C-alpha cells in the first residue's frame, strides 16, 4: 500500500516555478524554481505583490484580469498556456509561459491563484532569430538582384 505523496517535497523538487497568490495578489508560496527563474529568495517574495515579477507597463492589465478572475471564479488560462513577459530581480526581461489553477475557500469563492511557470526566454529568443532569418531569406528570394554571391 503506497502512502500519499509528500506535496511539500513535490513542490520544492519541480523544475517549474510554483507561485501562489492570495485574493489580494500577495505571494503566499514561492518554490525554489521560482527563486531560480526570478531571482527573489522565498523570504524576499513572500507577502509581496505579484508586481515584483510583472513588467510595469503590463501591471494595469494584469490586475484587471486578476481581479476579474477573483470576482468571477473563472479563468481561461487553466488549460491554455499564457506566454507573457516578466521581470527578474536584477531587472532583465524574461519570457515566461504558465497555466493557472484556482483555489476555492469553504465559501466557494476564489481564495488564491496558483501559477505553474516555465522560463522560455531562450526559446523565445531562438524563435525570434529564426523568424528574422526567414524574413531575410524570403526578401532575398523575392529580390534576387540584391543577393550577394557566395
């Protein structure tokens, strides 16, 4: 007979960040992968607003969606992956992909949002470079006279 998994150990062992924020948007769980991705230690992140990882230019839109989810108890990002910019502690930009899950209290209202986050900065840069190269090659094919001999 197997015992129930140790959820604390699971959350700490995962390679993806697990971040939980309460109804106000204050961080209540920050696993080691979140520290690796975003640079903030658990003690630096706990109790702080999600603004610490949200680019300033996107904060208004983020909070509109966050509060709407808290009010309605619905999100479209439970199954769909959301890809957005984020910010590291040192200020450099990240590209992250995540899904969310809603946690409900005994009153059946949303009490917290869990985000499972993956850093896709390298993949995003590779994709951008490939798209740029494809555009350059298409331009050369469309205008062969500008192609230099090799």
